[in-house]
C-alpha cells in the first residue's frame, strides 16, 4: 500500500479553528428566546424525600417553570441500559438499576436531581434554586464497597435483597491444580480509589424544538451522538429523522461523556418541547464533581502461583467493583479489569471472580483506562513482589513470562468487555521491552548511575513496566466519502470528536486513497444529520473502527473514480494515477482530468446515464471487527524522591508503544502525553475523598489536585509497528495507553527509589502524605 | 468530623451554667446568630449566618439539650440546614470548678456535614468552627465578668 500520507507527521487540520477560538462548543450555541436550566441537587447521599415545595421558586420573577418528578408524570422513567443484555457467562448475576431524570422518592447519591428550574437567565434560575424547600429523611449511608456487601448493610435499592449489582466468574485452565504444583504462592490485597476525569469542558446540552416542523435539534457534549439521537427519538415519541443530535467540538471526553442517558440528557430536550423554547444547561464544575460519572474504586484479593524460576502458573483474583448508585453501563469496567489482570503474560490458569456493589456514590462508568489500569496495577504489583520474593530481577521475571511473538493470536478463553472472546491478535512484546530498556539505559542506570546516586544519599529509582490495552471493539462504525463538485472531499462519520485529531488522521486515510491534500478532506463528525449510523467514541476505537470504515469508503470511491476516469480518458484503470486532485494516465501526464470535473461528470444535469448507474463519486462503508485488536507498550520512569517531603521529580519518562500501523505520530504522541498526565494524576495527585457518609470532601480544584504542566516530565515516545491482522489498515487503538500502566509504574519506581525503606505499595492513588505514612510504617515494622 | 476543646471561664460554675442556659445570652454570644426561639426548656430553634470560605448562608437549626446534670454537664444534639449545606451533630459539655472562682468547660462532639459546607468547605470547616466557638465563649466570658462587676 502507498504510504505517502498514513504514518506522516501531518499537522492538525482542526488546530487553526481551535487555536483562534473559531471552534464551536455547546456553550457557544445561543439561540433567540433561549431559556436556561439549573438543577436542584440533593446534598444527602441517601435520604427519603418527605416533601418538596417549589412554590416560592415558581413565583420568583424571571422563572419560567419548575419541574419535579411529579410534574413530569409518566415521562419520568429511567434511562435505557447502555450495554445490554448482560454477558451470557454461566451463572452471571446482573441487577440493572438506572438513573431517572428527576428523583421522586429516594435519593441514592449526593448530586441527584430533585427539581429543575428554567428561567430567563442562569442567574435567575440559580437564585430560584435557593427558594426550593425539601424535607429529607436521612438514611444510613452505604459508602464503603466492602461493607456494602455485608449482610446487615443498608440498601441502596430497597427492592433488592442486597447491594449486589452483579456477580461473574471467569476461568481459564485449572487454577487449583496450578496452585498445588507451585513452588511459591503469593497473596496480596490491593485497593484502588476513585478519581474524576476532570475534562476541561464540563457537560452541556442545548435543545431546540421547532413546533412547526416537529423537529428537535440537540447540541450535546456526548461521545455518542447517534445513540443519543436514537434514544431521544424513542423516548420522546419522535421519528429518528426528526431528531438531530450534534456533538460539536468537545473539550475532552475521557469516557464519562460516553455515559448515557444522563438525567440532564433526558430532561433538557423534554423541557424544550414542553416549553416550546430553546433550553440550555451547562454543567458547572461543582456539579461535575457529583453528577458526571467517575471511576476506579475496586478492592482486589489476589493470589499467584509461581515456579521457583519465576514462571507464572496461575492467578486467582477476587475483586469488588464499585458501580455507585446505579449501573447503566453494565459490566464494561470490571470485565476490562478481568481482561487485563493477566497483562501481557502467558498465563495458563486463571480464575477471576468479581462482585459489583451498589453504593451511595456517583455512578461509575468507564473513564480513560476503564478498568484496565486496575488489572495492570494488580498483575504488575504482583510481578514486582514475586521478583523480590524469588530473587529474580524485575525485568527478567517479566521477560520470562511475556507472550512470545509466535503465540499470536493468543486466545484466553474468556470474554472481554464487548462479550467477544479475549484474543490478543498480534504483538512482539519482548521487542518493545528491549527497545524501552535501551532507550532508558536500564543496565547502565542500575549498574553505574544508581549506585552513584545512592552513594550521594539521593534516592533515585527506576521503573520499567509492560502493559496491554484491549482496543477497537465493535460493534461497528461507518463513513461516507464524497468527491464534491469543487474537487474537495467531504467525509462524514457518526463518531464524535473530543480532541483526538479525527479531522486529520481520518483525512490522511482518505487522502491517501484519493490522491488529494490532507487539507482538502473535510471531515464532519458527530452530527446525526450528516451520518445516520454509529455507536460512539470510546474504548480506543476511533482509529481502528471508524478509521477502517474511512479506508473502506475511500477505497470504494477510488474505484468509482478510476472506472469513470478510465472511460473519460480512454485508458485502462491500471494505468491511471490519482495525484494532486487529478487523475492522470501514468505515461501521458497531459492526459488527465481533475476530480472536480470528474465529479461533475458523475452527476450530470441533463443527458442519459446507463441503467443501474449511481450518481456521484460517493461511497458509504462500515467496519465492525469480530473482536478488537490488542496494543502493547512499555513505560519506564526514572524519578527522584525526597524522603522528608515525599516530593518527586521525574528525571526520565520513556514510552514505547506498539499500536500497529501509525496513522500520524504527532497525534499518537499527543494521545500518549495526555494519557501519561492522567496516569500520573491517578498515581500521585488525584483522589476523590468521600467521608463515611459518602459526602465528597474535595469537590473543587482548590482541593482536587490535577497534574499541572510544571509537574509533567518530558516524555520520550518510541514506536514499534506490529500490524493488526484484523483490519485493512493494521491499526490498534492507543487512546488509553498513556494512562494504563502509570500507577503501577509509579509504585515500582518509588519502591526502588526508597530502597532502604523496605516499601511495598498496595494502594493507589498515593500522595506525598500517604506515601510518607506507608514508608514510615513499613520502616518501623 | 470531630470537634473538641476546652475553655476557662472567669466565674463560678453556677453563673456560667445560668448564662449557657439563657437563650437571650446565647443569641448574643454565638457569632452570626439572628434569632433564637425557645420551644421548651430543653429545645431551641434559631437561625445563624455562617461563612465558610467562599460560601455564606443562613443555617436554620435546632438544639436539643438532654442528659442535663446542672450545673455540671449536658448533651447537645444539633441539626442545621441551609442553602450551603447541612450539619448534624452531637456534643457533650462538662464543667468543673477551678480554684479562684473559675470554671473549666470541656466540650467534645462529632458532626456530620454535607452539601457545599462539606464539598468545598471541609478544609476550612474545622478552623471556622473552632474560631466561632472561641469567639462565642469569649463573649460569654465577657458577660460573666460584667455580671460579676
């Protein structure tokens, strides 16, 4: 295949618009006569509502309407399950409980909406919130995921016998017999706590109802505009063709924006129709801390069986996953954890059992990493512990267990997040490890530099850590490629864009087939009026699933171009070249036609065309994989820590990524940089602190610490390309890769830096305070 | 959230007790107090303006006094709700006589907070509550001394 454009470091088509403030975000949508909504949210995490009095709010000057669940009547019912049905693993338990637009009787987490005020301005709406009077009956709170599953726990959902949302066991081989033949058994417990995605742009929705044409237009910060369109049409009793959902530029998705339907997504369009006025709601930051979904809460009890020379015989992992008050997103996150608990290793025996617990906390749905960092944290912490116990170098023990290049496709015999078989399609894991070791100078550091640092009394540690990322899952995405009369290429797809560089990497894929400039390919993403089918941007799948649909559609258009040009130029198709927006006969450059002229010929205004001819140079194609490709990478870090303050300085950060064919290294590196920033946050900065009553104690950026640019190290990114055999382009996803291994890598590096503390880190996120406590305890122990 | 401390009053225990049990006095002492209504000898309602960090708002509250052993000890059950959150707490007060007509008050309690007070104000809550407590007790002590004079 011609590689002129794919793989090139092309600067982004979208950047001029983004950098000059010309890109449209949801909050930029301002319509005549637009009203503004503000949400009255519960301050209690668990309480029964005794009474609601909105009369004063309704009477407030400038208030248009106030709605409660009662006012909404029969229209107030839960959102649809997002992932349905649950997987068909034997004896699976799944209790589906979903959020409602407005809560009628019982509050299940702080931040749930009890009433909505619509007013002439947001200021008035917010003022009116203060006039709403609610009488609560506080209930005992379910805050801890382990206590949640104890028999005497208060219930989040009174109609269930317990807080068990789901239970699922997956097995491979026979762990018990592996255990019996093991030389060494290692058991540990790991706790992983919650963080928030903290996208720069909060959520927002603008809905406009046109009563005359009975058409609804919704601008929504969603990662899934097409499913939102379909769901809204069903909910509101409208034809899908009468609902248009636009996901314009979005300031960061990171997963929580693939969640649907948020209460506000059910409410705002309903209000616009009810009031026959455009309605806008923009989430503020504090709302975001309560109402936008979160992730990461799990507790693992793990056991691993090893031979004396470090070969893994098996793993048994029991874990509890916190889903918060509802579980609209099914089992995606804990299934991802299961898929990653074996890392990139050849592990013959595996038993994993998880229980999902309802708690009185914000709903949990995938957030960049989506269960994967937990799995990698568990396996890689265990590998570090095993290396120490067995007296084997930590790189060496990993090398001995990595899946070998000739073992692909490597079948695990369990199911993944998409209920497809967990199969690692391809890879060259040891090569990626070697590349990283070389780049970071592992041998030299261990043998020369570290002893020198230690002699100087400096605590500088190194970490090296492999990880897998399951990516590019189905079901499908589509793309339509059209050569317009101008000769420019119009492309549309259903996936939305939240900063991934879609306008460039997709354009490269299309431009390569059609022989045009990347800047001449105009991409439209996330607008249901432009493309009718799709599932969304999630699971590191854009470049894989939508990318291959682009490729397929562009290939079809190329064929149409060649067929028509062959007739016009009177030359066989094999002799034609597409270049610079022209079709040329290879040996006779003066015999050529522009794509613009060809497009006009393909869509004549008069005359006759052959029967069966489709007009235009246009094609629509879809791509859906049977299962997703699995990417692999290795991160390495050298960091210094001051044991007095536990403040860190990252001296080196090296990433080697193998995500198959690289579409654009610039965009790929950007994805990795962003991922590492989130990963570092997960490792040492960001944590949501809930008290024992599930009250969030740090719901602002005063107290929730994000990684700033000054904390970010320079990241060196290296690439290896093992093409995926599953798709034409050979791509694998990379969207979450940067974030996945960081907490585990950080723990390994800190243990190495604080070598004289005999440290064993079994929790994440850490922070300087907490690390100081652990180090002091372990040192005195 | 736990709260505890002690305070030495410049007056005899009976006098301190009398002032503590007088809603009019309490209203003047407690910073931000706007109203105090006596429901019964052991139950009061009222409104207090509280400022915690970036938030200020009125708390409508109720105080119930129980396990009363005059002039020595009692238990206070407090609940307050307002636009900036809610508070529920139980506290114990114990007073012992000191030499030279002085009284030592020890207080300890536990509060549950929610809403903005918790989510944005928790870091300041401890400091604010301690400073409000100190300000109130200082004022009370002032009354005590002026009554004695």
